[in-house]
C-alpha cells in the first residue's frame, strides 16, 4: 500500500521534480492511494503509474484517490509526459465512492490500458475504470486537459464506468478523444459516463476531437452522456460525439445514450460535428435497438445526428433523432437527422434504418447521397413527434435519396414509414434503379386518418428507373406523386392518393416513359388525378368508354390502343377513387369487361345512374399508362311495356338498342311492381289498351308515380294517356287506317332535328312508313296549354297523330312497327325518345324560412326527399329567408335546416317519418312552403340530492322515457354540481340525477322554449321511476293500508309520461274491483 506521497513534485506538490517513472508496480494485489484518504500526487514523471512489465503484467492492482498529473490542489497541470496510468491487466482504477476517485489530468494521455508487448506473454485486459475525473479540474467543472486521449484502450474486455451513477467517470476536457478504443481492443464496455461535459452533466468541458472513437469490435457503449465535444476552435468537423472508424469497428452496440443533449435531456453544448459518425468500412454495428432502453437520444448536434461514410451492415434502430427523450420537444440537429454520404469510390454495403423518430432537424430527415446499395429504410417516423401525429417538421425533405445523374442499381426497401409534416417533400428520389417504396404513410399521421401533409410533393422522383411505388397512402401534400423528368419503367400500383393539392400523380417530360400506373385509388384533387405533361409516357392518350349496359351483368366496353391493358375506375368526379377492374384490348383496339373486383355491382350501377359515380379508364401499353378517360354518358334506359305483341316489342327494342339505348321489356303485370327508378323513359306498347281500358290500375298507378317521360304507341298509348286524363289521350281523338306519314306542323321544332335531322318542311308531308298503318289522332284544332302539336293527319286540319303534352308525354299515334319505317321514320322515332324531358313533372315552389320572431333566416338549406328518403333537390334561402326550389312531380317531403336551429319538416314536424307529403303535379292550389325554425338552446343547471348540490354524479336526459344523452356534474369546488347540455330543441324533457354510486336521487323537469329560453325545475322525486312503458307486461303494485280512519288500500306512483305530446302505454296490475284514480300533474 502506497499513500500520502508526492512522487515527481517538490515538497509542496507545486512543481515538477521528475522521475523516469513515478510508480512501477511489479507484483500482484497492490494498492496505490486509498478510498479513505492517503492521496498520492503522482506528477511530473514520464509514466505516472506503470502497472506493466516487459516480463509480464501484475494483477489485482487498485489505484484510488490519487492526483495524477496535477499539482496537489488539483488546479494546475504538472504533466507526466507519457500516461498518467499505464495498466495492462486486472487493474482497478478509481471506485464507486468519492474518496476512491482519481483525478487524472494534465498528462499526455490520461489512462492507457495497454496491450501485452513481447517478450511478455501474459494476457491483457479486464481492467476497471470507474468514478474518476479524467481531463478536468478537481471540481469536475473545468478543463485540465490530458494533451492526448483521456483514456486509450489497447486491450480487450475492459470496463469504463458502470451501471450506477457512482461508477460514472467524467472524461472531458482532453486534447484528443475522450475515449479511444484501438483496433486491437475488443469487447470493452463504456457505460454511464459523462464524456464532454462537466460533473454536473451540463458544463462545457469539451474533448477536442470526439467524445469516443472505436476502431475495434464487439464493444458496448450504453447509458453515457456524450455531448459538448466541441473544443477545437474553429470547430473541427471530427468533433463528433461517437466515431466508429475502420474495418475493425464491427459488431459494436451504441445504445441508451444521450448524444448531444445535456444530462437532463435538454439542450446544452452540442457536439460540434455529428452525433455519431460511422466511416472507413465500419460494419455490422448497432446504433440503438429494439427496446426503449436501447434508444439513443441523438439531438442538438451541430452537424447531423448520425453520419455514415463508406460502410455496410450497420443498423440504426429505435432512436430519437432531433427530439428530446419525451419524443415531443424539438432539439434540432444542425444539418440532417441521418446523413449517408461516402467519399467518392468508397465501398458501400447494405445498412438498415428502422423504427427511428427523425424530426425537427435543420435539414432532411434522412439524406442518402451517392451510397448505392439495397438499404432498408423501414418503420421510421419522419417529420412528426413520437406520438405519430404532432408536427415536428424537418426543415428539408423527409427522406432524400440522390445517387447521381445515371441511375444506380440500389434495391432499397423503403417501407412502412410515416413521412409527414416535413417542410419540403415527403420523399425525394433521384438517380435510383430498382428500389421499392411500399406501404408508407406520406402526409398521414400513424393512425392512417389524420392528415399532416408535407409542404411540397408527397413523393418526388427524377431520373430514376424500375422503381416500384406500391401500396402507399399519400394525402395532404402540395402534390401527390411526381415523376419529374427522365423517369423510365417505374411501376406505381395499389397506392391511395387522396386530397393532395393540384395533382394526384404527375409524370413529366418526353424523357419519362414506360411508367405504369395501375390499381390506384386517386381522388380529391383540384386538378387531374393522373396528369401527363410535356410528352410524358409517349403522349399516350386515354381510352374511351363507349357503352355501359346495366343489369344483372354490368358490362362496360370501349376502344383503346390495340392490346392495351385497360383499367376501369369509379369516382365522384374525374379521377379514380375506386379501382374496379382490368381487362385487355383486342388486336383491333376494342375491349369489353363484365368481371369486377366486387362481384355485386348493384350499388355501383345505382350510383352511376344517380350521378354519384362516374366511370373512367386508363390504358397501359409499351409507352406507359395514360391519364383517366372522360366519363361516358350513361345510356338512356328504356322500359318497353307490352302485353302480347312480342314482334312489336322486339322490333322497337332492336331499333333502340342499335342506336345505343338499353331496353328492358316489361309485361303490364310486371310493371305493377317493377323498380322503375333505374329507367330514363317508358314506352307504352300499342296493344296494351283500347279506348277507355288500359292494362291494370296497379300498373297505371305505378308507372305514373315514376314521373318518367313516356312515349305512347298507337291505341295503347292513346288509352294510357286517356286514363291519366291528358288532353292527348282517349276521348279527344279518333281512329283511322292506311296512313304512311304526317303533315309537318313546324319544321323549326327541335323534334325534327335532334338528335337526327329528319327531312321536314312546314306544311309538307313527311313519310314515316312504307305501307299504311292503323292510327289514332288527337283533335286539337286550337292552341291548348302545354300541348305541342308535331305531326298532323294528312288532309285533316285538326287531328294529330304526333303530339306531346307537358314535356313528359308524347303520343306516336301509329300502330305499325319499325320494320316498315324508312330512315325518316326511325330517325323521328328516336327523336321522340330522346326529346328533352329534363323538367318532366318539374315545378317551382317558393317558400320562406323564418325564426320564431318571424324574421327571415338566410342560408337555410331546404331539401326535397322522395318517399324512399332519397334527396331529390335542394335550395338555399336568400337574405330575407325566401327560396325557390325546383321539384319533380310525385309525393315529396321537405325539410329546412340551419346551423344553430332545430331542423323542421313540413308541415311543423320534427322527422321524416311524420312529415306531410306534397305532390306538385296534383296540387290544385298551393300557397308555398313555410318553415319556422326554433333556436337550439344550451341548457345548464345544478344536480341536487335532498336539496344539496351533488358533484361527480351522472345527469341523464330523457324525452318521455326515451334516453337522449348524459353528462357528469362538476366536482370542482367553484362549480360544484354544475352540468350542461348543448343544442337542445324546443320541447319538454326530464332529467334523472344519479349519485356517483349509481343511486338515483331526484331529478328535474326541463322546458325549452321556442324563444331560446328554458326553465329547469329540480324535484326530490325520481321522475323516471318504473320505466314500464310496455303494454304487454303489467307492473304489479303492492297496496298498503291508507292512514286511519280510511279503510282502503292504495298505492300512489309517480311516472314521467312523454312531455312532447307523444302517447305511451303504461300498464299496472291491481286486485279485481280496485278503484283507480289517475292524477296528471
């Protein structure tokens, strides 16, 4: 044991009196200094303490409590010119108590854990260094540098620090690296130390190159604070936190450290370079890990959080890069979160970046430049806080990849990342070949629904080829996916691209060709869903959808480039929200599809007919994929109603089908119940009626209620219109035979020119048949309101075989079929079918929406619904509350609504089911729709029990016994018992009060008035008590003797009956002969 010595200094410990070596340990189990006092000052020598010999290294040496390289006060350097301590084997330097701490400063090297040199053959390593101040003053708060390394490790299996804070070394203020682990030194542990900061975890006591440099394998660096290494002035680019350097640096684990922040996790003095720098062939190292305890916080460094040079096999996993340990607070690195930029010609292998939060950095989140390899970038959150939703933008692009002007083969896996909220692009990919970008959320939070867009493109790609962009969710960005220039043979498939700014997917420039865009969901953009600009994809044009055939088999056909792949989409507008099917065109450039991704197309067909969905298609051939096609105009669907004449049925159906109409044949019996909502027009066959008799009453009523344009043929049409009481029906005409044509009433009438130009001259005869036909003709000698005279009986001044009424009904008075019609006849018949009937049965209704004070309400929405609850038309009230709404004929129900007011259904009702109906086609005189909207009211009160406020209880709101809502009364002292309900309509309500235990204790009656006031009256009674609103099951009462002298038995109950005026059943069971007194109060 050696203690209380001055070795290498004068008697005051103030000046050097050098020895060659201060202390040389030649045997085992010696102690130099002590944890309980007896400090040696070992300074001014060549080697301060030498625990190694050429013939072998001693073991069991303990060095504690000494000042090595300083004066006796620990305030100034008296350097040992080599190392303060040189130990080879099984030496303990320091300890876990303050008295065991060595101050090792002012030397050339603080501690050298040396290898064994020949001729010695003894093993090296196994040393422990803990609790020391290395490179600082005795206070630990200022620098007293070792001129070189704080600790240099040449041997394996040493431990620097430990799991306890008492084991912590402060390794700061040194002229070179704080800790240097040489290439020969494998399997060391560096744990729990402050490297670059003072003993308070914050003071700037910088090491002047890096905090820690590793050149060997299988070392573990865990739980350290490695910050403030910024001592070179100006800052040296290699003033990094941790450096992994050289091919020998392999299999190391850097986990659970603070690299850049102060010890409390806040901003302090940064590392002047990168947080972690991996270079010169370092491979298979892990930065972070799969658990929270493995997570490094790598933030507030002056350059990048992590930088990589020419390296391979490294895994960067689970770290917070740019944010604090709470995952929320921004602690930006001064450049990128991760930079991978090797020197020119440096070999690069595959590296993995997985599960990191990379946010709030001053540059890109991840930047990979000129590092072509099949890197894995997976499951990172880039641009958001660790909660996956709070924006913490990287100031550049989320993921930036640049591999050069010539695309470099790099089969990168960029998948399952959330890349959102970044200032520029979500991803930028330049010069890449064969990468896969899949299943990323770009512009979404991690919940997949909240939109947190990037400032520019979701994905921007240039000069790249054979990249697969598959299954990504891209929303809320300025543009969705952009292929900017010279992008060749890339595949975009299965992506969901919604509600970005202008364009969903853009391919630009003649150099961009062969790009496939397939099976997407693209919608919600102000511009095109797919846009090809400046000759991109060879200027491929969209296909055309030429025909849709509705029915049990939905068939769509069209034209395209021969042998092209045609994909069909549906969208509310002009894009492709829903991918429906894919088919291949014939060598002639035609295509047909009747097989769909969802086999049941009933809803789709209905949506197309209603205009809620439009079909679009793309085509793909050798030059790539086109934009979306224009939506086809749905074919006019015709229901042909007949009884027995199938020949006439088939002839008319054939004529219309060949002209692009879709015809369905219905017998009169079938027409009684058929769903006619899918048809545009009804044709009534000539044999369906005679004179005053037509079909069945049920069919007549059902067809008329469909409010569809109707063409009546010959006798059947004449009888049908007569049953409807029209001027162009039976009772207003006569019969004849042998006619082949008509006299044109007015050749300027569009019926003669649209869509077919039929030869016609006013007053001249136009032949419609090649042989004579039986006919009916309507007597209309003068002008009749809403009757349009089209073709007059030849030789007669007042009868018309061709005549129409009201925009809805047209009579083709001939019985013969198209088989004997020349072109003029078939063309004119199509004109009859195609005539404008857009306002068939329509009328304008006016009305007013007012409040309860009779003031008009502006901006109210007035809706008209059919009997199925389908919205047919809508209008908005003007500043004075008035409106005009266009409605079709048929029974309709009307509502008026405005934010802040209770919706009212006409007439004075509160829901669709109870609303009155109005059919404008049958209304003789109608003064207009009048609505009076009552304000919705916010109600507040205090829950009481026994007259005292109750806090933390439950207040339930009922109308009658129908439960509406509940809330919790306030438990705060200032508002004890307070509760509120919002947006209640006028009416009477009941409240039930429940204590926190669930016990019912009283309630209240609530009346909301139409003027926006309310009245709430608390009651000690439980207003909702029995809840027996059931006629089938009685509530049995137990009777009790009434007070003397009465001799009766009775039971009084109190039950809250519906105060909104709706009836409710309440049944009780009493003994036979009982007298019941019902008292309503």
